[in-house]
C-alpha cells in the first residue's frame, strides 16, 4: 500500500482496480485517507462490484466495512467462548504444550486441543521447585541459561519470563494453565492509531472465563497456589533498592561488553546487570563505586578544562546565545504584528459605532472579543519579555573553569543533592570495560550541560545536546584544588 501511494504521487499510473473497496482497506480512516491521496494525484479507483468509486462509496462502504469488522470480531469472541466451554483452548501456544492434530466423526479438524511436552514440562516443574525452595526468578533464569535450556522464544531466560505479570496472568509462575485451569479473556488487543502496532491491555478479572482442564496440569493446584502465596509474601517485603540513597553516577554507567547496565551489586561495588540477571554477559568482574566516581571526576577536571574542550564550549555557548536571541526577536515581532492587526480591527469597530453604520448591540460581541484578544497578546508579550535572556558573557571560559572546580571539590556543605545533580548534567554516559591491564572507563560528557552549568540553568528533561567522548585513564587523580 505504501509503495502504491508513493508511485501514485509520482504519476506511475492513473487507475487502481480492485474486486471491492474492502480489498483496499476496511478502516474508515484508512480508506478515506487513501481515497484523498489518490484523488489528489489524479488516480481513480474502480471496483468490480461498484464501478468507479466516489465520495458516496467511501462514506457508505467504509462504514459498512467497519461494522463488518466489529461484527466479525464479536462472532470470533463468541466462538472462542464456546471453545472454552468445551475445554478447548483458543489462541496461541503456551510453553510446555503442543498442538494436537485430530479430526472429528464428521471429518472436520478438531481445534483447540493441547498435549503436554515432557521435556518442557520438566523445565516448568524445575522452575516451581526452585522458586518454592527460595530461589529468585533471576537466579532461576541464570541457572537455566547456564544449563543451556532453550527459552520459550528460543533466546535466553530472564526473570520476567519466569515471573511474568500477575495482572495479565502470564509467565510460568503466574499462568494457571500449568495447574490445569485455562483463563480466557486475560488481555485484549488494540491497535494504536498512531504507531499502527497492536498493544495488549489486561481485562478486568470479573470478565475472565475459566475452564478446568485437568489433563493439562503440569503441577498440582496446591503447588501452584503455594507459588502465588510466595510471590505475594515476597512482594510485601520492603525492597532495599526503594530506600537506597541516590549515588552520583546512578543509571549512567554501562557495561562495555554487552551494553547493559552496570549497577550496584552491594553497597560498595558495581557489576554488569546482565551477568547477574540473565547470565548472558561474561564480564564477571566488579568495580568499586568510589573508584568509578574518583576517575570520572578526575576525567571531568582533566579533560573538560583542556583548551580544546573550552574552545568548543565557548563556540557552543555563543551559538546558543545567537539562537535564543533570534527566537526571542522572531516571537516578539509576531506578537507585535498581531497586536497591530487587532488595533486596526478595534479602530474599525469603534468607527462604525461613531458613524452609526451599524447597531451597537450587533457589534458589541465582536468589540469585546477583539479587546480580549489584545489583552491576551499584551500578556504574552510581557511574559516573553520576562523570560531570562542568555547574556553574552565574555568571561565564559573562566566562569566554566571555576564552576567545574567548585563542584568537583564540594565538601558536602550546602545542598549535596544539588551538587550531585549538576555534576550528573556534565556526564551523559560512562562505559566500563575489563581489560588485561585493568579497567577502562570511557566518559561521554555533555557540552549542553556545561553551558547550562555556567549560566546556572537546568536543562529541560529529555533534552539533547552535543557530546564529547573522553577516557578516564587508570591512575587519573583530581589536581590539587586551586591550581
């Protein structure tokens, strides 16, 4: 369809033929958009059932197609509910089971039958045994990956594939089918009108339908319920990470081997998250948090205060000043122009009243509306004038050097959270790699964060800026304060 519309815009053809309009699209929005684009390109649509398609066909047939889709979806759901009532499973295949190919007495295929796959069932029982023995989903996933057990999707096991979601009743520990109870209508699929992708949403518990199929039970109902109770008990316990203090580089350190997070494994050391969570990375070493912070701070002082970095900073700073000034002037000029237009309209309305060309009651509403527009524009101009202007600071380089040193050598007095946040604005990402000679630490620094630091501004959340990659070499030490 995308290719057809692209070729139509290039004039590659002048007619589109189809058996019926619903062969092109059934969605009302889609068929209207396609018709509009083809018509603009001078391309006509012809169907075998209706001949040449016009606006009437688009409106009428598009509505009928949409109603057909809605009715078809409801018929499918009714059929699926009937299958569940007969202890059949509509839908996809769950890990641990395979499809049974069978035919009824009338020769028609019998759909929705499943049978247990012994090898996968053994994995499911292993998961329940280890979880009830006290192991976490993360530990179970690492164990399965270490033993080379294929995951449901053929890649690697993760904690989420073990635990799943309670609200959606998915995951090996949450899916009731392993206890011989199939739950229908757990989620519904909706198509996002923006991305065109299907997304799942959990349905309310009172709208779900259950069917007992004891021949599909891999674990006993008592053992499955024991797992649910264990999940609830563990969830009720306070998580240490909820109360952990915010560290200087939290969330910024990445593993150079796999690209995953390099996060805290205890109070003092950092390690690869994928090594611990899924066992899919072989970077086993750990690094002291204090060592990472020391070398990153030394890197900031040594590299961000180099002549090359300061020269690039000053250029970026001046570019921002020019852009902000230009935008401010453009917006002010647009508001001034609009105010002048409103003043002209007000003058005409007042003149009409003075000359008696129109009844005052007839134009009073227009007069009030124009006056309100003028007051709003005046307020907008005043607000624009109140926005802090980035001043061109000739001593930008010296101000930058001073501020970086103040942050790096902060003694903890004042507001330590503010100091940490401002330092984090100078660092976009830290990548650590284990080498034969020790640990290599690469730092991606933010020039936009440096400009904001000098001016005392906080960058907008999610903003993007220019970056510079530097290396925090082994043995880097912050220079003596004041030198």
